C-alpha cells in the first residue's frame, strides 16, 4: 500500500528558489534538540486520548478529505547534495471504492515567528499538480478495522512498517508516531481510534514532552517528541507531534534535524513540517472540506 506521506513527498513540484529554513517553535519545557532529556509524556498523552475520544467527526459523506500545509524537503542528490524546503498545500480525497485524488499547490509563506501567514486552502483551479489513483488502490475501511485496544493496535501499526525485531526503543516510537501521522494524512480518523493511538504512544518511554507551544497555524498544542540517531544516515533527528490542547486531534508534525553529515547540518534545523488545515467527510472527490 502506498502511503499518503510517500505520495506527498514524491509529488512535490519542480524546484524551489533558495530559502531560509523555518524559524523553530518555542516550547515551555524543553527544546526539540533536548528531547532525550525531557520528561516522559504518559499523562499528557492520556489526557489527549480522553479529549480525542470526545471529539466528533466532521461531515456526513463517505469520502475522506484531508488538507495539510507544510514545507516539504526536496533533495537534489547530484554530485553535491542540495536541499530546498518547498512550501506546499496538499489536499487529499479518498473515495469509498479506494480511489483517491491528491492536489498540490504552492503553500503560504511564514512570518518571522515561523507561523503560516495564511491557513486558507487554495481556490479551485489554483493548482501546481494533481494525481489520481484508481479504485482499489487504498483500503477505505482501514480506520474501521484497526484495533482499538492499545496493545493490539501497537502490533498492527508496527506490522505495517515491517520494523525489525532488533529496533531500538527510539526507532520503535518514531515508527509508531510516523505511522500515526501517515494515517492522519489519508483518513479522517474516528474518535475512538485517535484516542487509542495516543494511548499507544503514552506507553512508549522514548516519547517525551516538550510542553506547550503555538502550532504554525496559531493553535495551542502540546509538543510530543522522539529523538533518534538514524543508523542508515548518521543523522540525529527529532520528530515532533503537535496535538491540540482542547480537542486531542493531531494538528501538526515537525522534523528537526540536529546533525546530518549528508546535508551538512551542524545545528538544530527545521527540515520539514506539516499542519492539518481541514479534515472531514465529504460527498464527492473534489469537494472542498468542511
């Protein structure tokens, strides 16, 4: 199964002009680069699960709609590796027959604090790229069939990633968080499943609490982080989930690269982020979300 994150990364259009990396966000307890020494996030994730369980789905149709805005990394792997961050708005529709459509447009710039200057989705016809998938490409019923028991759900999420048995606690937590973000990028997640996802992460000791922050769309959020030294690249990265303080919904992700020999990153740098602008069930593919 091709994942939403993979689609988003491979569909980034063209090359972008050189630009500065986004300004880092501030947190009340710890910085992302200090995540390994931050406190555990068990209690806060349990609270997020409770809030998510009480948050209703939006919309009444049978087509999943997810709109995100972010800066995605575009890497030119020539003789000298070069990377640009491309501001991109991605709108995804998944139909009841497993067909899908993804539209991508140039995204909004950031202000000096690193917040999006606009959280509007593009007007109809303002597109840079579009891609479609035929019926049967995706499983539209996956959110209904995934387990709600946290331990069983953990196994199901790890099975989707084929994580080796020798994986470290940090790699396991990173993989679980990435799977959760990936599913949110394709599906409108039911309330009880969202709650179970946070309960899964609550029992992962490598998930740490950064504290409160203002997400890049201006909403208040808890920051939950996983630090991982990647054995394949030698990079030290931190993956951050932003979860609404009021609804328990996932509203954003950040990737902070602390060091990366291939990209010549030697200090903490935001190398990608996404913000969920709108999610909900709609009547037809192509219909704007709620």
